[in-house]
C-alpha cells in the first residue's frame, strides 16, 4: 500500500506507525509490528506469518529467521492488544467523525473456517460466514458506524466450554488463567465497557438475535446508559402496552402480536431505507410500544417499555423480523428503520477485513497470537479508513458507501 500513497500519505503512515510504536515501547516490537503490518497492507495473496516473512526477507537465507521473529512477536511478545486497538480506534474515529457523527455501535460475530482441532477455540459450531454449523473459530466484534464508514474497534475470540473448561487445552493454547468461559453477549458487553472507558463517541447499540434475545444483555446496556435496537426471535413474549397504568398480565409472542396487527388497515407502512444497485430496499413495518416479558421478579408496571418494530418483507406472507428498540430520542419512522438496517453493513466490513487484510489468515494455534494478529489487522484497517475518508469525503449526494474497500486510498 505504501507504494500507492503520495508523499503526504507516506508521512502519515510513518507517523501512525510511530504512534503505535510508542504504545509498544520496545524497539524490537516496533520493528516487528511495522514489518507484519506492511505484510498485511501489501499485495500478497496470503497474509499469514510465513508468506509475510518470505516477502519481507531481502535475502532468502534470512527468511527462516524472519519467520521466527514474527512468530515470537505474535505468540510470545507481551504487548498490549487493548492499547494498540485503542490508539487505532481513536485514529480512525477522529477522521470519520470529522465528516459525519457516529450513529451506531454494532455488535456481531464472524467465523474463521479451520481444518483441524488444535487451533484455539475451534470446534463444530454455527457461523454466519458459512451459514451453517462447521469446524471454525468464532470472533465477536464491536464496530462504530457513521453513515459512510464502519470502524471495527475491538474483537474477542469466543472460547466454547470445551476449551474454557479443559486444563490441557488451555495450557496448549496459552490461554491466560484470568480468561474464563464467557457467552458471546458477555464478550460483547466487555468490549462495550472498554469502548465507554476509552471515551469513544456513543451510538445506538445494534445486534442480531444472538444478543438481542438476552434480557440480561439489554438490561446491562441500559445500566451503562446506552440505547439499543436489537433483533429478537419471533417467539419472544411481550405485554401489550396501550397507555394503561397496569398492562395486561398475559404476555403474547411478537409473531402473534404482529399477525394481529396485519389485519388492521394501515398498521404496516412501507419504508425505503436505502437505494440499492438494482432497486430500492424497502419493506412494510409496524411500530408499537410494548413491555418485554421475562420472569425476573420485577412487576410488569415497573419494567421499561420498548418499541417493538415488526418487519414484513415483500417476499413473505406474514411479518418475519422483529426488533426491540429504545431510541435516544423521538425518531421518524424512516430514520428508525435506517438505523436498524445499519447492522447489515457489518458483513461488508468482514469481507473487507478477510479478503483484503487477511483477518482470517492466521495459522497459529495460540490465544495470544490470535489476538495479536487481529490487533495488527484492526490497526491496518483503521489507517485505511482514515485515508479513505481523507481522500474521498462524502458529498451531499452520497451518504453511504457501497463500493469495495479501496486499499489504494
């Protein structure tokens, strides 16, 4: 990538690496980070340690030594992922928010497809990357989004109980003693708390049903002072809310509630949230205040009400998607739907991180190495985002980016 930058861009890249170097502290770690990052940003098809070392070695005879140096940097060096990611996040977010504000914090997860059984965290499990249960690792991410950009600021590897509770596997993968089993919503909340401590610009938290179905996840977001718009399953139960002081005690699932609304004239209204490449993206939506049902001992009248958003896609015979939303303020229907739909751009972010920057190319088996590799990738992506915003500022007529990641930016 450096060969595609103009002199000012090369200067900014050097200053950026210098800033990360100050975080890393040691001269050896600084040099190894720069070498590995340039391999990630470069043109090589494979972005794992061995090919990066081979490309970086001026003399083929030094390739093995370079390979060992990078392996040590990733697997055994004790530099702080948190501090590197925080520096990178602030760099990218500062550039992005100079143009547009942060709208959302997006929680999601993606898979690293694997062949064997020894890579840390690997097992047969579902991943949206493959759309099925397969042998893979799963990482949970937090990204900040403006209308044009997604900035991934944090990642955590999900450790299934088969790994977290197995002392032999933990030792083999160098999993720190202080890392227990945590659910994906718990990992997401850890990242949210870190982002708050780092004083990153706040947005509405968006998440799919893996997170939105958890009443504990939603409650903790509210305790942290955050608003949310999360997907929930059709079987999720709610109390109708019609303004009465005491809502009906008998809950109803959101699918049945939406079915009742569907026979009411004009209960569902069409909303277009984005112009696609071939057609406008739209569906019909109904929005009502409800009170989520969960047996936590809190009286119904004391629970916080939420907006239930029911989506009825054109190809379906009945409403099929449901969301709980607590918005930061009064929003128009169109703005609310657009906010909910921001989550789907995360898939493009994952494609960019994997296809262009080798997020899923790490071939090591250890817990520290996985997180160090991801930290370097996030730092590289942060620089690309900042350069892209600088080179291609949004115009009045272009408020969303749909093109592939231009590394030449």
